[in-house]
C-alpha cells in the first residue's frame, strides 16, 4: 500500500532494507520483492517528500542489487566497428500504460531468454499524455526489475525528444530550450539514451539535399553538444539522429550522407556523436486505422532499410539504422529486421492495444466516455467513431492510470501474461535471445548514487503535446 509519510515508508521496509543516512543496503531480497509493490505505489501516487524518497530508495536498491541504468552507446559502436555482429535488432519498447505491470512482463521474458539488448523508452509526447515524468518512469522500470529478480544494465531511452516545427517557427529559442530542459530532467532520472528528433525541420522545398537537411543536422549537433555537457562522468549517452519524419516520404542513402556529412562538420571536434540514425521506410506511428477501427497492413521497404543500415555502419561507424512505428506490422515481418542489419526497432502501439483489448469492458467504456467528452476536438471529418477512438485512446492512459494500476490481481496477471507472450515473440524474432552477456561485457558499469531527498522536488508543468510525435 502507498505510504503517507517517510517514517511510514521506512517502517514498511524495516528488517528488509537498511537506510543509514544515504547508504541503502538490502538485507532480505525475497522479502523486498514482496514489499516493492507498496514502494512503487508510493513512488507513483504519493506526494511530495515521501514520493521522492520512494523513488530514491528504488534507485539505490537497484544499484545495490546490480540493476543499473546504462547507455547502449558502447554496444552500438561495437556493432559499428564490427566487434559485435549486426545479427540482432534491439527492441525499443514504449511502455505507455500500466508501466510497472508491463515492465514486469518485459523482465520475465528477458530472464527466461537471457535478454540484455533491449530499451525501455518514452517520447516527449507520451510523457505528457500518460502522466509519466522521467523520474516516475525510471522508478517503475527499476521496481519491475527488482520484483522479477533481473540483473544487469537497464537501458532507458528518451524517444523522440522532438522539436515541434510550428513552435520552432514561432519562437525557436524557447522550443530548443524546452527540449534542453527535458534533457536535463531525463538525464537526472537515468535516461542515458536519447533520440534527438529535429527531422521535423527538414525542408524539402530546397533544391539540394544539404540545404534540405541543414537545419536538421545543425540543431542535432548543437543538442548533441548540450547532452555531452550534462551527461554523468564515465557515461557516454547514446544519441540518435533522424533524417526523415516518420509517416512521410521514405528516406534515401543520399539523404543519410547529406545529414551525416553536415552533422560531422557542425559537431565540435573530438566529441562523440550519434550512435544510430532513424529513417523512414514506410511505417507511421500507431498504424493506419481503417473505418471499422482495425489496422491496415503496412509494408516496410526492407531493401532501403538494409542499404541505410549498411551505409550507417560502413561509412560512419554507427550501429545502423533505426526503424520507427513498427509494432503494428504483421508478425511475419519482424524476423526480417535482424536479417538486414537493422540496429533498433521502436515498438509502442501494439502493447497499448493489448492493454485495451484485455481491460474489463466497463473500464474501456469509461475511458471512451471520457474521450468523447474531453477530446472530441480530435474527431476529424470523414473519420468513423471507431477510427477516432482508436487514434485518441492513448489520451486516456494518464487520467485512468491509478484505476488501471489497481485492477484486481486476476486482470493484472492476464494482461501481464499476454504482454509477456508478445515480448517473448519479439525477442525471438529480433534475435536478441542470449544477448545479456554481450550487453554486460561491452557496457561499462558506472555506479551512480542519487542524493537522498530532503525536500520535495517541484512538479514540472505539463505541456500541450498534441503536435508532437509518439
């Protein structure tokens, strides 16, 4: 149960975890796994100092157990050098709904198949509509790892830390500062992997590829330099760039060269750059919804994706190309990504769909009623009610977070079980089974302690995220 004071929180852990000033020591790990449910409840739904203390305890407990937020940069650069074969594709999983329950399913699947090459991620837009600031997100993932007895590096990523083209046009300085502020918050929370998305600023009206990509690569370089200033000592945060906005025209190898050559010219000499590059090859975020609410079949241009990954590795030493918007692809498509050397694939919507499919019907009906009342402005002319609900239902995740989190155990177990099956399927198809050893071998462990909170951290103001990508 959620604790209402720091003293109550510490009594909850009495005999299980010792807290001596800023030193946290686990005395009884099996008992801790029983107690962690209450600790994460407090970290997510508590207020003020008791909430922040719970988050600090989870971080410090995880460090003590050998569960440590890490950067995947070293693994990707090893792939780029050819030291690690490009025979697996790292799943980057956007855990939007029921984070603790969903992440537990990830770690059960990872433990079963010895998986270490995997990313937990959340986008700038998702932080808004799911009501999960970075500190909360990290606490949920680490608590799930503790609960399931996972060990090793945990790669947590800021997905689509995106510049809004409209806001940039109106006030470039403020929009860039908003992304820097989010980077500050995320890095402090253990997000040691960040996808910089300035691809919204690509301007195809210019005659040359360099001109089209100029603002994109220049601003990506400036944000790279900023991250290098704020990253923890001993950690090189893994950064990604993006050459084409997801859902728009397919990327080309020539565009990749234009971006990378410009990016390298702009980046301060001697600084580590990006370790991967996101491209567009035919998908869209959330899939294409048909009038009956089902999803259209999507085709990926695998030949283009193979060529882009090969160029990224051979010409620039990167891990390879990244495929976004892939979770709604047909099951038969996933094994093709490791075959063609795709370094990373982003998966989000299908996990959300599983949650909605297995929630009690009355809970879904309540969420849909909320959407019709509060988000009717998103219903577009010519779209059916089913299409509009499918597109908007992600906006129910934040408002109904507590209700869904506290479903009875049978519903939580059913949803977690279906999710685990999906994660196991993806781990198999993407060929990441057995990757924990290589992930640990190439990743330098850096022990990072967070200061024990003495006063509550001020809440970060929510922002309008409707014009940002997922």
